[in-house]
């Protein structure tokens, strides 16, 4: 099949695209990216031999329908990753966030319908749940978005669901846990990656609030694998929405800081700063994911050690 990945030069995309190219079921991968948060170099040097000849890159913006429609021509499946991320930062860029994450998703869904795409997989987020009181949040829990990022993702879910009903393609939204881990397009506005980097550069780990907020975490390679599995095995993902992560990987932020201190064998100070907006807190259930047959490979402790080794090996070079 031919697969379009929007935002394919970003964090998850930089891992997902090589995974797709390395799968015999995939003949061609098209990447659409405006390069605002990524670079084409994240897609090369993957050790896949001649597979890059099956990779097409198109520079374009999901806010421009013409760019999306051009990229979608001839593809069977779309994995829609392109988005403004960094939930807390979107309070100051609400209009831009909604334009990219909601209007852009509408363009992707419209193009999917026009070009008879078979499957659309949408990158949503567990951030949608806000500050849910329960510690067993499943897909039936009512979302309570607390920031423009989560609001835009909730809108995106509805957009692809409506388009799926209208045009008849398979569509599913993956509400992802918080990503971490080494990748060609690694991000540093994510708590684990930032904490590891600060620990290795002898700076205190700064926790905003009292550290009691819950988050589920997922290694970027496991996240990419989930998108690939949903895209290439749509019959195994019949539901409109899935939480993606592992129940054992729910952590309070204060515990993440302590885990990193332990794994890196450092006694760095953990600093707690008051935060007027304590932000979302969600402890998530992933039973529905188990029905797909997809399983995760990494624990947070393993991912922290790997990330530290990657940083240190670069330092030695």
C-alpha cells in the first residue's frame, strides 16, 4: 500500500517513516511537512539500504488544502501526525493551534474522502481528559480539555469521525500517552527528555506544582509502532478512539523525577515551583488497546537509560 504521513519529519514521524519503509506491505511513503519543527534529514541515514527510493517528500502545510490534496493523491492510507504540540505553550497561540490542529485535520479528512482513501489514523492525545478525578480513565470518560492543544485534538477526533461516516473510510484516533525517548527528531519540550538532559548537564530537575499530576508515558518507538499497526491492520482497530500506552506506565511527575535520579545515579536536587495552572492530570486505562493485539516494548526506566546513553555517546564523539 501507499501511505501518506503528515508531519513525517517530526518526533514520532522520524521513527515511524523508517518503520513503514521497512515493511513489505508498504510500497511507497509520502511525507508532507512544512519543516517548521523538523528537517528532512531526520528521514535519511536510517540503515534501510535502498528503501529511501520509495520515500517521497512534499513540502507543504496542512492549513493549505491544496497542499494536502496533492500529497493525498494515490495513497491508500493516511497517518495524520502534523500538529502544534507542547500543550502548555498553546495557551499563548490558540488561534494558530486551532488552525493547524483542527482546520488542518479537516483538510486531511476532506482530501481522504475525495481521493477514496481506505484508512485514516489520527494522532490525538490523552491530554484531552484534563484533570479527571478517576484513576481509571478509559475511552468512555468525557474529555475535559484544559488547553487549546487538547481542545483542538478533541475537535479533530470529531472531524475524522464525521468524515468517516460521510465518505465510508476507516478512521481511528489514537489518544497517545506522553512521548519520550531517543529519535532523529527528538523533542525537548517533553518532561522525560528534558529531565534526562538536565540531569546529564548537572542542573536541577524543575517540577511545576507539587508533582502530584498523573501522566501515562510511552516510548517514541512504541508510539510509532502503534500508528503503524493501526494503519496497516485497520480491522484490528475497529473502534473510533483508543488510549495508547500501558497501565504500568502511569506515573506522577514527582515519581518521574525520582526515577530519573535513580536510573542515572545522581543526587541532583528536585525543585518544586508553584504553578497557578497545575495543568492536566490523568491516570489512564488501556484495556481497549489490548484488544488490537498491539503491545509495548519499553518501560520508562529502560527508555531513560537508553536516552542517557545516546546523549553520552554523542558527547564522547
